[in-house]
């Protein structure tokens, strides 16, 4: 059992807030509905949860989580029977974040000036993509705006889940590589120089591999900060170059040609493009518009140009599948299925199946790569450390033999 903060609408669409005790959020929601309320938000009541929003409310800009919350919340309120302007007013009153209040207030003011909901969203391009705006417009025109907002929320959640999977799967290998690299650097720069004094009194020449190791250690220890600078500067310069248009295009071209990376890029871009096409086409957006929007979703500039050319080909009366196939960037299976979908009039459904397939392929690729990287890197570190230990012990044992 625990205490939960809740906010809900009564029969007159007035927000009621309070605290209830229950086993979980679902039980609290059922209790509120039995009392004639429509739940808006239910959160566990604790000091840790209360302190986190207070910290976040100081932010002046909205985050992706804020936009996701906005999408889910306004869809819920519209499904509850509220108009868009009333829903925005409710959200503004409920929020304790100044930036969110200003954000919803601006959209509300745009609606009062006669703009549509999608037009109001288009005035804030830093928060809403062209895909989001076009789907909202399609929902307005078809009278199904709440349903479209739910679809947008599901779409964003799908990609957020995929992103979190990639990040979570990468945490352990990144930590392993970082700790191993630091350990090796400290071994060479701090520990090996301690043996130099010992080896100076041997009175005989050290083996070549030991002398090479000690020379490297001496170089690193005497130029510690210079070595660190030389290790840090190249990534900084590369990162700065990749931020330029030329650098980004160069990186994108390399990404689709390098053997190991190209497969991941292909699966990621295929998943993003076909998932976007699925959501847009299934909800009434014309294929030409959907292709244009998908070009903005693609991360790689080569894929963006491919979709722009496909959009132009469609406007000229050509089949998209044939135009895309000639480029060779997308998998043959995906292109063939898209062509079948064009002929059968089921483009949206086919795109969804393609996106599901390559999302699963991407997850399998990541798992296999990480399963390979971890033991390989452990073996590399173990080999190097073992080599250093063996070299030092061999010299120390030779000193013992001389003494005997």
C-alpha cells in the first residue's frame, strides 16, 4: 500500500486534486472512476518524487519528455470530451513548470487568433517535427485528432524504446573499454617507471622487448599531460569537423560503405523510414507527403537524398519501389515489399511489417556485436597486462639468478 497524488476531472470538467491510499496506480484510477471522476494524472506520493519535478521546473526549455507528456495528456483530455482550448487551459493550470505554462499558453493564444491546432504547432518547430504537424493536420481534417495524437504518442514511444535499448546495451561495453584503457594508461605511466630504478643496477642489458616497454613508459611518464592532450585533441577536432556540413556528409558516405558499420546504419534508417511511412500512410497522409516527411526523419544525408529523389519520381508518375531499388541503399527485401504494397494498395501495412522485421534485425545485430566485443576486449587487456607482468617477472627472476 502507498499514497498517491492524483488529479482528475469531475462531472463539470473541474480539476480535483488530492491524495489517496492504494496498492497501485490502477487501483487508484478505478476508485476515482467509481466516484465519477476522470483520472488525469496519478503519481506515487514521496519526497523523492516531489523534489525531482521542483528541480526540473527550473528549466527554461521543454524536453522530449515534456512533449511526450503534452501529447499523451492532450489526447486523454480530448478523448474525455474537452475541446482543444479547454484542454490546453486545463494543462496550463495543472503544470507547475513555467516553461510548460508559457508553451501551452502560446498555443492557446494562437487558437484564439483563429489558427488551427496544427498551425499553432507549426509555429514552434523546435518542439514539433513535420511528421507530428502533418499527422495533427490529417487528424483535424478527418475529425480524429485525439486518435492521431495517440498514434503520434505511440510512434514517439516506439523510437524512444529503441533508442533506450541501444543506449542500455552499450553501457557495459563502454564502461569496460573506458576502465580498461585507464588501467593500461596508469600501468604504463605510473607503475612501470618504478621498476626502472631496480633495473638500472642489474649490470646487464635488458631484453629488447623489455627495453622497448620501459622506453614507452619513460616517454609517457615524462610527458604525461602532453600525452593526455594528444589523446583528447583528435576526438575534439573530429567532433568539431563532423558538426560542419562537409564533415557530416563525409561521415554519412563512409557510414554506408564501411563493412561493419553499414549494416547497422542500413537497419536503423530502414526502421525509421518505414515506421514513419507506416504511421503516416495508415492515417491518411499521401505517400508523396509521407516520403518527404520521412526524408527529415532519416539521420543519414544519403538516405535523405534518396527519399527526396523518390518523392520527385512519385510526382512524375513513377513507382517508388523501382526508383529506390536503383540506388541500392535500402535492403532488397524492403524495396520488393514496398513495390508489392504499391501494387496492392497496402503501402502502410507493408511498411509496418518491414519496420518490425528490421527493428528485430537491428536488436539481434546489436546483441551479437556486444557479445563479441566484450570477450575480445577482455582478452586484449588480459594479453597486454599479462605481457607486462611476464616481462617484469622475467627480469626480476634473472636478477635473482645473478645474485645466486
